[in-house]
């Protein structure tokens, strides 16, 4: 018998055989002594065959590990977000819906929440949308700061259901922006200090046309992430305070994890966990806060699944936050 | 096609009031007033942008945007707002409402109306760049 901890064998010994010793299987204690377990147990799986020698243990461990990564809400572990938009539940303490949608057939609206797994309740979504289309009117902020992102004009609302089918990317629901006028507006600038971190999952499918994944600006400072501003097939994250402090690199129009960090007076941009090497810039606008565009121009042609915004330096947590997001959205870092 | 329709003032209606009334009436084609929930009372189809002069307003339109038609939809108010429509176009618009389940917005744009592109709008000062970083 072998015992492992986080995939590493820590002990070996002789096991007990239930069929011959007549002992009952016990969980949370021992069936043949008075020793009892004190702590929390989330899952126990008993296989009747050897899964170590067969090699299955690796995939079983990955499956279990992914489940608990995905089902421990991100903000439970990495708290303090200033705004958070997602199609999965990001915080155990958040009791609201994920999105408010409008169906095309009669402009009726409905809030859509999460299922028991903390993912978008697509059953309710499809029951509401029927065979038509459904669009996102409001992407609710899960941070507790009520920075909801909204679009009241129906013609500019991004799509979530197309002809009775949920729009997906890598098997997970995605909000689709059409690249012509779709955009969500955030009512207030989400930052109160200069150190920030923004992680997002999305894509821009145009190789040359400019587009913004987001742009957040007050009267003096702008944080934005956009595409194709200085060269074709590129992304850029910028902080503008009198001048650009920007970083970016080439980009291949696929679903990716973008992140932007400003800490220690330095801007850093990452694509799937890899830091950019170019000083590419992107558009932004003062006194305007938008998702999927830059306040009336430079619209995203692609989709977004999640944007998490911190009003603080997350250098120490960046890799873990991005690992959590990448695991859930099936992005390879 | 994405573009902009600059809405001219007409009679007692300013450019702003007329633009906002048109986009509101387009919304009402899909969800007529008699069927609306309270949250639908401010619904619109297209966004309205304001020129920095504070006088001119424009609709940010998508001519391919599909507008579903409610069986209870009425057109009288929309027609009074879209004075550029010819008699033929009014009949065509009425036909859509009577016979179609939906129609693209571009099908009811009056023939005398020009849909402007982004370059035109920037050139004519609709999007001043003093607030934009370059």
C-alpha cells in the first residue's frame, strides 16, 4: 500500500484486506481501532483494483485536483477584488446572479444565476431563450462593490445564446461581442490607487482592426487592454498617466488569458502567463469605463468569459490566480 | 453594417428628443407598450451619441440588426418621427409589421437618409480626441 500527499508517495506499508479480515469500511475514523479523524473531508473514492501500478492514479489525481480548483471560488482564496465579471461563481459570499439577459423575441429580460457546480445556469438560460437569441444586458459584478457592467440599447448588447444554443469557448459559456457596436458600460472607475491587477479571458478575432477588451479611465489615468494598435496581430496592456506605460506582444486571435499588472511603478502584461516583450500601446478614454470597446469605438470582435480586477498589487498571487482561471477555462499556461 | 444616422431636428422636436424617440419606438415594435414590464419602460434599440456642440445627436445603428415584430405592434408614432419616409416606404414599413415576424433595421431606413461611417463622424468632430490616448 502506498500513501501519497499532493502526488508524492509519503509512506508505504501493508494494507488491510476487507474481504478476509471482516472489518467494515469506515470513513472519518478506523473500523479496527479507536483512532478518529479530526478535520474536514470533501471526497473519498475507493477503487477495488490497483490504480497505482496501472498509471491511472495520475489522471485521477488531476481530475480531483481540477475539481477542487474549479469549485473553490477564486475570490474566496484571493480576496479584495474591486470588480469581477464572470460566467462562473467567483465568491461564496456572492448571492446574486451572473448576468441579466434579454431574449430577442419579445425583449423580455431575466436574471440567470449559477447551477450547483458554480457554473452558469445554462438550463434556465436556454429555457428562457427558447429557439431564439439571448443577449447580455447586465454582467453583474461579483466583488461586492456593485460595479455592474450594463448596456441598455438592445442593438449593442453582446450575445450569449444564438438560435437556441449557448455560445461556448473551450466548452464553457462565453459572452460574444460583434466587433461593430457591442459594449458594456461600467458606471464607475474601479480603482482608488495606482497599483492594480486585471486578469481576463477572451479573444479578438481580427488581425488588423483595432479592438479593446476593456478600458477603464478617470480624469487622469487609464488602464486598458487592446489589440492591433501598433502592429497587426498584437495585444497590448497600457497604463496612461501623461504618457503610455505599455507592454504587449504578438497574439494569434485564440482564446487566451490576458493580464495586466501595475506594481512597483512598472507596467507588465502577460499572455497565457508569458510576459510581453514589446512596448505596444492601445486605445483608452478618460472618464469612461467600458468592457468590449473603448466607449463607442474600437469594439472587440470576439468573446469574453471573465474579467477580475484588483485595486492592489497582486504580484505575489498572479501565477496562482492565473492558474486557477486557466484551469477552469482550459487554457494552457 | 455599423454606422451612424445624424438625426435632424424637426418641428418642435430637437435632434436629441427625436433620436431618443425613434430608438424607443423601434424597441416598442418588439415589445409594445401594452405588454411591457416596468423594467422595459426605458428600453431602446440603438444608442444615441451627442456631438460636442450639444445640439446634434445621432443614432449608432447596425443596419443588419434584426427587429422582431410583435403581433400587437403599431407604427403610427414611429412614422410621425421618421418624416423622411416616402409614402412608398411607409407602405413598405407597414407591410413588414403586418406580415413579417422580423426585419433588418436597414430595410426601413429612408432612402434619403445617409448612414455615416466612423471616419466621417471623426472627421466632423463627433469623437473629439482630447479625451483619448493615442
